C-alpha cells in the first residue's frame, strides 16, 4: 500500500485538468481506513447499514466494476471472496451528479449478490435528480457525523492516529469549501458590521487600478454588440474590462483574432483549484473555438503555468477559454494606503499583461 503522501501527490496539476476530486477521494479513503470506528458511525448515520463488528475492513479507491466503470471508494467488510457487506461511495466535488452513472453502479452492485449499499456525496445544496439510485448525502452531513465522533474520541484518545486523521480530514473539507463546521465567532460579527466600509474601500482601489491600467493599455471592444467593460452596481468584485493585445513590430500577431487581454473580478470558480472566494483575474481571454490545444501548445502553456497562469477551458457556457493569473483582495494589505493599494493592483495587472505580450503563443517544435 503506498503512503498517504504518495497517494495524494500522484494527482498533480496539468494545464487542462484539476485532479482535486481524485485527491479528495484518496484523503477520504485514507481516513476511513485509519479510523474504522468512525467509519462505522458514519455509515450508520448515513443509513448505509451496520458494519459487522468482527469483520475486517478493506478500503479500495477506483474500484473497477464488471462493466468497466470506476467507483470512487469501495468499503468491503469480511473476506475478499465472500464479503459480508460492500458499500460503494461516489464522490462529487465540482462535477454534477450523473444519474446514468449511478444506475450502472447500482446494477453492478446488485450483481455481486451480497449485502450492499450505494451512496452519492455532493456539495450541500446540489440538486440530485429523482431517478438517481442510492442514498444521497453531502459533505456537510459527513463532516457533522465525523465531528460528533471526533469530539468524543479526543476526550478518550486525543493523540491516536485515527483521531488525528479524522480531525485533519475535517480541516481539509473546510479548506476545500465543502463544509462549514466552526461556530459563528466575534470575528465573523465584526466582519459583518464592517462589510459596507470594506466594500467602499475596495471599490476605490479598483477604480484607481483601472484608471492606471488604462493609461498603459488600449481599451478594446470585443465585438460590435458588447461593451468593453461591465460592473455590477455596488459590487467591486464583479466586473470586467478588456484591452487590446499589442501588435508585434514587423510581423503578424501569433494570437488568434478572437483573443484579448482582460482585467476582471468575480468568484474564483473558473480556477483549477477554486476557493469559492472573490478574486481579481488578469490575462488573456478567447473564444473557445480558437483555444490553444495541449497537443500543439503544451510546452508554451507549461512555461506560462510556471509564471502563475492557469489555463481553463470551461468558461461561461463553454464559450470562453481563459489564460489568467489570480490575486485575492487580502494580498493588497501590504499597501500603506488606498492609493498605494490601487497602484499595487495596477502593477500586478500590467505585469500579467506584459508576461503574455512578451511570450506570444509558440507551437511545439
């Protein structure tokens, strides 16, 4: 069995795909395996059955079905050849539920002819179609049940491997924006009371930055029917503004015609590893029909990735592709005042544009 670190680190980033769901699967499977008592409590709480108390537990990820599908996690109690209970867990981080996939899993599980259960885990609030087989639950409920177990376990054996790993997994779910388990605090109350002042300050920073960027980069109207900028009323972290990519001297541009520079802000859900927070973005946008393919431009994309750019091909309604760097508002606190913070943001945007201007698309040799 490979180590935990090996299981997690083998799912590395590439320019086109985020393996966050695979890492979540391995982390969850490792926790279930290391804390069988917590696993039993979780299964009972999720109405997936009562595990045999004297049967060994085997936890397997990416279990192949007879039909060739891969189930995220299998929990097998008892002998391998004659199990007493099998439970299959399908985990979703950002992907939507797939009823057809769950139908195939249910059929394959029933064919094993033993006590079994099937469950789908999604983010809280995700609507699961009525025709989806199995128990439907969410990461918030998983965290609640594991939290109940961990609080009791910390009183009896706070330093045990099982207790520590469950507590760490709960922290991981928090970091991945899959659950909220911590209580509302004084810090939260103060944040709410100051939200209007913070929004006003951030709006001023944004305006300062946009004015400064506009002195260095020419605005661009993307098409005849679309303005070159937009901002939600009263929301400093919902806007976009477009700029032209400078033409190279003495030659044709290597950028597609349907490509432009863009400075924007919004929820970071287009990132390869989103934090579900508001963030600034700066880089190149393009119509997906002209997107750069990994096969042809993989080397160039990898070089830009090393400079902090992320290449995401699942933009708004699948129509846009982004090659962006990202900056979170908290990173602006280094500025000594609003003017300095606006300058810092403008410098970051301009630097992002310069990196792309100086490194035009290059096909693989």
